[in-house]
C-alpha cells in the first residue's frame, strides 16, 4: 500500500474509534457537553474555581469517611513497601505502576479510562480527588441535602459514580471485573453483588458531619487482601480421611457436593482427600494483582519425633509475564486427572489433582493461560496416600500471601484442617 494512503487509513480508523468513544452534544443556551463512554458528564463550568487542594480539607465535613480512607490501602498505595519490592515495581522505577498508585482525578481523564499519574502529593495515594473531583466540583452518587448549598467542595450528583466503571481502570488491569461479569454475583436477582457490596459495605453513621437525612454510608476503608477477616471468607478448605476401599467418587460427592468419578478409583489404607474452592468471592482467587498467591500446604506431625517441613500441594496465582518458567499444566484441561509429586527431603508422596470448573459458568473465558487462579465457584480436588505407617497428625493449611516470596509464618491462614491417624 502507498505510504501516504496507509497514513490516511490509520487516521481515519483513529477518528472513527474516537467518535465511537466520545461525542459532543450541543443544545440551545447550554455549553457543549462531552459524553464520555456513553455517560453524560455533569456540566460544572458555571461553578467558581474550587479551593480545596488536599484530602485533609475534606475531613472538615467528612471526618468519618476521612478516617476510614486514612486507614485504608487506597491511602497507603504510594507509601506501601509491598509493591515497591525489587521483584515488583522496583521502587516505582517501573513507571507503569504509578498511575494507579498516585493517580490524577480519574473523572477528568475520562470516565472508565486508565488514569494518568500525578506529580504532587503522591504520598496521599488514591485520595478523595482521585474518585470524586471533576473540574470545579466533587461528585457524589447520592442526592444532595440542604447542607450541600454553599459547601466548599461544591458537590454535584453523578449517579454513575457508584458503577464498577469507576473501579475498573485500576482494578481491571488483570480482568477482575471481567471475571466478576462471568460469576453468579453479576446476575440480576437477590444474590447479585458488585464490588461495592463487599469492598464498600454500608456502615452506620452519616458520611457528612452535622447533616441529617442519612443514617449510614458506604465505608471508605476498602477492605480487601489486607483484611484477614475478609480473606477467611474468600475460599474454603475441606479435607478428610477416606475409608479404605471406598470409591473416591462417593467421597468426593460427600466432601464437596460435586459429581466427579476419577475412573472408579478406590481409597487405600491412608488416603486423604482435599478440596480447595473459591466459594466466597465474585472474582478469581486470588484476584487482580499478579503478586498475590494462595497456597495449600500440608505437614506431617508424628506422635513421636520431629514434624516434616510443610509441602505445597498447589499454588493458585496469575504469574507475571517475565516468569517464563511458570507453567499451568491444567490450562483448559478441566476434568482431567493429573499427577504431581510432592517431596522435600525424605518425606513425600504423589498427588492426583483435578480442576472442576464452576457449576454456574463452566464455559468461562481464560484470559491468562498460565494462571492457576480459581474462578468464582471453581474447585481443585487433591488426593494422595500418606506413606508413613506411624501414628500422628496431618495438618492441612490454606495460606494467602500478599506476594509469592512471603513465608507461611507471615501469610494469612485462610483455613486449617487437622486429620489424626
């Protein structure tokens, strides 16, 4: 193709894409209004320049919300040493990480668009202005009471602020919203839950000091991966000894409620059956950030003698692109039994494992081939025969790790099961 013609074609395509994304609406006696991503942004040009410059200014009227935010990992996003690790952002030398850890007001970049980094007050992390500021106003999804008149933040109602589109630019980097859309929680009905229901639940008390009309507000503590109580509801761990000679299919049905027959296999003298399932989240487990990891591990504690080291039965994680050595043996081989040796020193055994897709959406899309994350409603079944004929206790643990190098002692124990032999 002629080079000049190629340039013209590219420009035409860009123009069409932009037209589909944004358009200008002009009405009589009204300033042009930009409609971004199909959402009508409010007109605030008539408002005087807003004088607020920091989140501390918001505390004068919204002390409860400010305190919640100041204790959250949104506030801690820039100061947090965890993402600054050499293996992760390398102290934010990886500049791709900065826009979500110190973003400009997202509504001004474009509703639902990836944020841009800001140069000032980065220590505030994801602050009040990140989600609420739009030109000369602070937007709220709620209706305004009489006290809003004359408020220094010049509040304006913008209902789409409560939609997941606001969260997605940072939290859908690795498809967490897309995973939620494929879960039962995204279906309209009594069981529907979105990001707000779990991460910004309703709490008692007004969001604005001295303002009546509301006796509760959405929490701005943004509980998530750093909240042990929430993590312990995210997934489930079940484990049992299977009676010798019993069909494993029957044991699987009893333990997990799932129908799966591993080829008529029967239990041996010391067969253990383990199920790890994503039963409590509306997205993958672990979600979003690639440095999260969930491990299921076991340790043998004999009645006499020293305990074995902990052995990892399985790891659930979405690895970074540069971790070429990590391979997901399951990929789309759901329902196929695979064998994995587990050993450290003199203690070890072979495990058989199978991946059971969610009952609700077994045809889910796999965004990352090497990811071993558990989708909402997905299970991993693991069974093995303990080699030792001695008496003792098998400890089964499900650990949540903020980064894959974290020790078990520093991880959150999501669930634990002890089996006596």
